[in-house]
């Protein structure tokens, strides 16, 4: 995308960006899970295709020329074969297949509109789409979701055998897809894997019987769709365009998903006879073997409420709701509403039916518990197995169930979770309710089940599972090194610390217990999480107690491994609504609240930075008020603290240890350097990536030097009280905001060139719209923040100059250039020329002495020049200096005095 002049703000897809073809911000970039690439679809100009096609359209080049240009730019398009061969495969297996499918679908749309014969018109009438009943609204929109064709045409199109002479009447021998007699014209429902990317077609013919008269044919793009018994094919979603239609006034942002294709089609047809926008309903498909709609498709939608429903609920639709962690409508449509073809769901308008369905919907786990209540243990076990609920997910589901159901589920879980006997070292080991036995002898009063082997990216491995002891299950996550050598001793100690003393075991089996546990239960190998912050592999933000996925889902059951000191976010709880009292407290218009929100903005922008392709920026706390409230706010937001006594900053080895510790997590941290830090001792460290997550309290001169170097500066000089009243609320702000932002696919409006300001404005919008708070209290924090770009380097420099003049370190005198300078500590207000001369060497030397690090001269000069204040450089005597415009100097001095008053500085 950068080669096309387009910036994608975020590592998370889908992302909304400016289209390089029409220049409108209507191009959505999606992740393609099948081929692990990207797919674009523009709502304005109609472009759709992969990134090679997008580049070709932007550059006005054919496929071969585009691929060669991308190859020259360094893109790896052909790692396993020569580039020429790779281009040929791409053209044949991707471009040609997509074009053929699109042309076939275009023909289906025309075929349906033409109503070529009485048999097709009869099918149309059975679904409520007789030509006499269709209006212009159907012509405008209905053709997006339904077409028709003769049953022989798919053999021609999808097998590339050449044209057939179409016949009517009985089935034709040799058709690959349509078996049996009686096939003629068929209705065609297209299924999309991504917006504008066809995944397959569902053909409905003969008597419209889903068991016998439905045929799904995949689009075999890139060889995907060559079905085998051990490979699943993503069927896509029928009527996907309705997902991106204008929200229905009655239904809001709800999307209804059903596996009853005919009911969805009939409702859509009736709806489009009187409405301009598609009804928000889509359909899924599952042939019970190897073709099924993937749950990954739901992450592409911006719908915040997805409800799964079928007129006759079955395990398939319940399973779909569970897999998507969505809502399920347990609503049986009255039989009188489902009789015949024309009378289906006739007593309410289609949008009213969906409103009824939505009102009956419940969260998937609540609906499932309701369904299981009253069932036999055998029926319940069969349903749990079909839903593939296992391990921690099943345990959480059980723990949330009521007594009778929980007891039955526990029986099922216990019975199925353990193998009864294994052979080890020519002996039989038996697992029973009271532990492990060997040849009848009791070797352990606890059984240990290892469910997962967690492999963290840091290289550390962990076991995760449960210890079964005295009828209790005690969950654990532990380093493999701690468990594998003396597992029984470790289990006893672990149980004692967990409040379950009394486990006994035979010492001779201690070192062999790990092998027994692994034979009883083969653990699932998964990638573990041992870092707080953005997790690019899972597209989620990890916290010690939970995770927030892009899309807004909050996970409490994931492989989270946190054992080291200094782990960020330990005190943060899962996202929850702020109380009215907390909202009032955080909406106060005072200095403490402004400093708090400024800290929130800086911490949140750094937490978000790796997810949306922005750089992290360190934060300097300047002034007594900023340092007291800012540090307390950062700690409440989960930032760990490191002290200068723990890490001697001049020691490269100690610096490396600090870098390793803070570099493990993607989260800011507080670094205490003492009252008079020597920044020159850590000059190289300040330029390192891990330093850009630091929050440091510094004296004013050092703060100015770091501001010139591009750090954020939070500045308030007057002493303030504590933020005790805000502490409890502070711990809830960041998770709640991130959950809301994730539900918006991490979209932040870039109103400014500064990332931190954009985040703060987004936080203000969230606090106003989602919490009902005073967003201006958040925006007031911008007056205390000196942000790179918004507060240029020259202003930090002039702050030093004006402060030196005010404190008497430098004099401001009127002179002419003909006079010899009468001292070094002088800023000359040059007579008769309306200019001011600032001695560069003197100011920089004094500043370096106070700050212990020099300011960046080039940055100062660049920003002075950009601001229009710098007239030139001139030597006065043997001293170098800058000439600035007198009127500009006067305006800047007045601005400095005003700002100094706002940040609690001395009265000037």
C-alpha cells in the first residue's frame, strides 16, 4: 500500500483507507484467511481484487508488468519458482478463475430476470419472486443475492470442457454435479468468502428439498476447493451484500444469520418489494462433510450484534452461534407460518419477523444452558461433543451453569476427561477418583491432567492443566522445568499454596509422574502468551487477567503466562461500564483531572502504537504537579515502576537487563532517575526503542532538552494534592476504552498529524458518547501536553531563553552590531534593525550544563525556520547566534507568559 501512496493506520484488518483509484476513503482492506493475503473492495468506485490487482489498476499496468514492478520493489512474489512461472500460475489459477466465476454470476442474474420458461417461472413463484410481483427495488438490489441458470451450465463453466447443447427434461447422464432425474433450471444463490470475492454457488432446483435438491459448487480459486476427506472448504456466506447495507431503522446494527437458505431468500424477496435497502439477513451452508461456512467471516462485519436463528433450531445453527461466540435466538416459528411456499412467514413484514427473532435472542452460552436443562445425560453429552466444547472453555461453561446442570456436566466432563488405564514400564496405572494406582497400590492421592503445552515466543515452555484432588479441580499454569523432574512433589506444594493440603504420594514415582500424566492425557500444543500489550499473532491486547480481541470480544480463557516481576497491568480488571460516580469524578474540570487524562492519552497511544503502525514516544513529567499526579496515574493505568537504585543507569550490563525486562512487554513503564539525574550517562540508552516507552520525571531544563528530541512532555509546575479519588476509576478506564476501540476495529480519526493527540480526542469521544461524561475534561489535558509537531522544538528552546532571562542567567540588552559585546550572558535587542540576536553557544552551553544533555541544534534551527521567525545566522564578535524578527519575538514572549501561567508556573 505505501507504494500506492496509501497509508494503512493499523496492523489490524479490515481497515478503511483512501482508494488510490477514486481518492475516496471507501476502500476496505480485508485479511484473506485462505491464502493469507489481503483483499480490497471499494464501495465508491467498485474496485475489488487482491493487492496485485489494486497495484495494476493504480499503475495502469497488466498483470505481468505489475508483478515485475512489485518484484523489483522487493516484494517476494515467487519464492518457490521462477517469477515467470509464478505469474502464469497466478493468471491461470486466480485471475482467470475469478473472472470466470464473475461472468457466470452475471449470466445467472440476466437468466433470472428473463424468466426464460414456465419451469423457471414456477420456481420463482414458489419463493415469491414471480415476475409479475417484482418491482424496481428488486431490479436494483435483489439481483445481488439471487439468480438462476440451467443445470448443465455449471459443468461447462467449472470443468472447462467446452459448451454443451442445453436440453430440457430429464437429467443428463454424465453431469458431475447434478445426480438423478428431473433437473432443469435452478435458482442460484451466490456465496462470498469476502466482499466481492465469490466462494461458491448454491443451486436449488426440482422440489426445493434441502436434502436432495441443493447442490453447492465451490469456486476453485488457486486450487482451493479441490475437496478431500480431510480438508474443509469455507463455503462463504449467502446474501453477504446485506451486511454492508444501510442499517434498518427497526433493527439497528443487528445482523441475523440463518442456515435456512430458502427462508432467508423468501424474506429478502418480500422485503425488497417495498424497501430500498437489503434486509440484514445472511445464510450459511453446511453439507455435513467438508463444506461449511467458516466463523472467521463474522470478524469482517461492523455489526455489533449478530444473532443466529433458524425457524426450526437444530444443532448446526447452535454450533455456529457457539463457534462465533454470538447470540442465539431460541424461537420456534409457529407451524401455521411455515406451511406451503407462498404462505411462509406472511403474518408480519420481514423486518418485523427479524425484530421478533432478535427479541428472543440470548448470549450463546445462556441459550445453550437453557437448551440443555431438562435433557438426559446422554443427550447432553452428545450435544457437548458435537459442539466441540473442551478443556478450559468447557470448564468455564460448566462453572456458569446452575446446580443440577453443573452436576451433570461435571459427571460428563470427569468421565470423558480421563483415560482409565495406561501401561507404563510394563505396569498398569489406573486413574480413579482418589488418584493414581499401580497394580492396586496407591501411588498418588491426586491425579494431574496436562491439557496444554504452551510454547511462548520468548522460548519458555509451560504446562497448563488441572490437579484433581479430593473431588476438586485446581487449575495451574507452570513452567515445564518446574514440573517435569519432581511432578508429585511440585503438585503437593502447589495444592498447599492453593489451600488444599494433604496430598500424599510415593517418592519412588515422583520422577516418573510426568510420563504417566502425558500418557493419560496428550496435551494440546499451543502458542502461549507471555507479554502484556499488543499481540500481533492473535490480533488482541493481552492483559494478565484477560485479553481484548479486535472486534471487542473479551477473553478470560487464553494461554496467558505471567511469572516475572514488573508485569504491567496486574491491577487492571476486565472491561466494565464506569459507574456514575466515577464518570462524575473523571469529568471534573480541574488540574488533577487534566493531568490524569493527559497521562491516559500518552499511555494509551503507546499501547496502541504497534497495532496501528505508529511509533512509541516517551513521556517526560515536568513540574511538581505533573510528576506527582502523572506518576500516580501511570501506576494506576498498569505501568510498572523501575528505580535508579535497582538499575544503575551508567552500567551497560544493568541497562541491558532493564531493556530485556521492559522489552518483553508492549506497555509503558515508570523509570525513577532521582532528583538530579545525569542524562549524559545514558545518552545511548535514551535513543533505544525501549526508552521510548519510558515515563520519566525530570527537572525543567532536562525536560526541555528531551522535548527538543521529540519526547512528549506533560508539564504542570504547581504542587497539587493526590489523585486518590480517581485511583479506582483509573484502573477501569484503559480496559473499557480499548474494548470500545476494538469493537470499532481500532479505527481512530486522524484529525492531527500527532498520534497522541488523535488518541486523546478519540478517548474524549468515547468518554462522551459511551460513558455520558464530559469530553471537554479530557480535551483540557491538551493544554498541558507539549507534543512533537504540535509544540515544535524552537518553543522548547525559547522557553529556556525566556526562563534564563527571567531568572537573570542571561541579560536582554539593546545594542548595535557596531558595539563590541560586553559579556557572554546577553541576548541583544538590536537597535534600528527590529531584530533580536540570540547567542547560540551561550544558551546551548548553559542549557547543557543544567540538563546534562545538549539540545538538538538542527531541530531548533529547522523549526525556527519553519515558523518564519528565523531571519538568519550572524556572528557577533566571536560569538555565533541567530537573528529573529523582533515582532515575532514579542509575540512568542507573550505566548510564553500566558502558557507559563496556565501550567502553574511563576507569576511573571
